[in-house]
C-alpha cells in the first residue's frame, strides 16, 4: 500500500509525505516514515501495533521524520512485541537519541500509566553494505546502494516474496545500475521528477536556482525512469515519490513522459492505493 506518494519535506493538503506498507503473509513492513505515516496507517485501518519491521531508505527528513514517532504512537496504542528497524548508517544513533529526547514523557508514562518500557521494543540496525540483510521463511529483503547526491548512504530495496518480486528505487539520480538490480521484477516502484516543473520552481521560489540544481542532479526524470523500467523488463512500473506531488502534473502527463522510453504497463501511485502480487497480465 502506498501511504504517502509526494516527494519532499513540505507538508501540504493533498498527497502525504513518503511512506509505504508492504504486507507479506501477514507480516507488516513500513518503508520510510515521512510526516503523516501514523495517520495514514490509521486511515488504512492498519493497527500501529501490527507493524513488525521499519525500513528507512536514507536520512532525508521526508523519509525519517516520523520514524521514532511511529513507534511511539504504536507504544501508546499498546505495542508489546518488538519492531526491528533497518536503515543507513546513523539509524542506531538516531534511535538512541529519540529516546533521550523523549525521556521525560516516556518515563512519566511508564510510572504514571503502567506502560512497559518502549526502548527494548525498537531494535535498530545500521545497513553498512549492499546485499541481503533480512531473510525469513516467507521473504528476503536486499539492499542496493544508489546515489542521491549529496547523499551516498541511500538504499533501494528488493522484496522477494512467494507471490513475486517488488523493488523500491528510493530517491536516486538516474542510475542505469538500478535496472540490473530490478531485472525481471514483477513491480518497480520508482521515484519520478517532472522536469518542466523545475523551470517553474526556479521562477517562483527564492531559493529556486539552488533547489532546482539539486532536484535535477539528485532525482530521476520520468523519461529516465522509463529507460530504467525498459532495461529491467519489469511487468509493472509504478511512479511514486512524485516531484511535484500536487495537481500541477496530471497522470496523463506523467505517463506520457515515461512513454518516451517505456512501452510496458505503468501506473501513477495515489495515497492509500493498494497493489497486490502476483501482478495480473
């Protein structure tokens, strides 16, 4: 399920900030924790206490800002079983700092409300290299480092499940090696930048010139996303983490840009949209 499909840190009316829910035979995994992830899970009627794993792709605020708060919100909802989290270098330290930041509130609620200590319930682990980092009887998750300038500790994730393979690109500059990582996947969920938007942004925002350079250097245009999907031979391409993520760009415009280099199936993600594997022909 696509919980939040708008790229960037700004919180606005409309699409929520980046977050995804992957459910594999009853195991629930949250991928990225942009602002609003707890509310979006509630809107989807998914109990916060049912989350078993959290993955962070990189340490931009629109991907990790509600990481600690998601676990906190699960705790005050009755969480009693561990959540394991994985992400780039710094996640373990971030987790420790989060509990220090909220020490007064947490300790007060433990004593005053009889709640369990939440700290042992969040088990964080830094991912330091590409490769498989989580394997269960039901699924395997593999990390692949892809550049998101100036960030290098940034991971795409592949979920290999009994029903198929789905790959999430993370934020990334145009990276042909992602096509190799996603080769033959049932679904590729890839970020997308609508290039004409950048020109408008430069003209209307005070820091537009600098921000525009960042967007063009560190994200992938919809046209180049089409190149990745075509080279990977995926069954379905889904555009998410949209920049811009508002009504300035229609679905038809996104798809037309992708179609310049990709003739396969393509969809534009919407908040709370569900996708079920295996993908139907």
